[in-house]
C-alpha cells in the first residue's frame, strides 16, 4: 500500500460517478497529485474542494502508478474571493495554469511558495505585478528562465529595453542596435523603460505559448489565463 500525507492546494475538481469527485492538487513536497474523493460531489464535501482552497490530505493507493484516493480535511478556504471578480479570475488562471503545465508528482517547492503568497495577496488588491512575476517563476520552474536583469550583449544591468523572443534574454538599446525591430519590448513591470501590464502579460504570454503550449503540450493555454489577461490589460485590477 502506497501512502502520502500533507497539505496541498486544490487546482481542479471534476465529478466522478454519482457522488465522488476526482481532485487535482498541488503539494509543496509532492507536486501535482490526483485522487478520488468519495462523496466529493456532495453538498458536505463539495464546497471544501473548490480551486484555491488548501486541504490536509491523506492519499492512498495499492500501487504508486495508480490514481488512488484522498481523505480530506479543510485548512484554508478562499471562498471569499468569490465576491471579487478580478481576484477570482486570477485564482482561476493560477490553478488552471498549474494543472495544465506541471507533470504529476514532480515537486516544485519554490513555485508552491510563490503560488501561496500570490493567492494570499489576492484579497488585498494591488497584486497584478505579483501575478506577472509569478508567470516568470512558472517559466523558470519549467526550465525556461527569462534573464531580465542583465544584457546578453553588453553584460550591463542598466538601460535594459528589449528581450530576445527566442532566448528570453534582456538586451539594452545599445546592445540591440539594428536588431531592435526583431526584439520584444521589455515593459516597466519587469524592469523596462515603458509599457504597462498589458505589455508585461504579452511578454510572458509569448514564452508560455512558444515554450509550453506549442513546444511541449501541443494545445492552447487555458482559457482562464486569457480571461485574466483581458481584465488586467484594461486596468480592472
């Protein structure tokens, strides 16, 4: 019998049979895990299993490769975000991207910490910059880190203005030279000279699409991200 016990954040839930639910969670020390929750579609347990909630879980399976089953206890509810459309959109984008991007049972403790910090910040407002930096962390954890703190050509850390669409390395205007028109602008939320949240999300979106959606998954990014981008790009948050 295989067993794991710990806390995890709910990423997704779907109905399984008449009363059960299949739950996908993200744990600091275990990564993404999936299991069946008996009664998880019912009125008592169902509200506990909403994306973003943190649970105390015990996972059991006869073999390591099996889906297994969860027993669940509440730790932290984020149901209050239901009253804030912007924050709810961010929560949905974060949980959808994690479920989409991460392989099962591959721990990412730094990303889990950043995710929890971001979700904890959502009720406070002013989190848009934190969100776009979270996407940078996600890319880094997936193996495609952006180098936005120094120029790939000159080595300087001042005057950064562009990013290579192929390598993700920042470049100064001087270093870009005649190649500037082929580079992506580095927006101010990520250390550049101009541009706002729409440009920052366009930059991270370029690499999420090129590296993850097209390069690895062969399917579009989750629609929840596009909905959040639309809200943040028009300054709703």
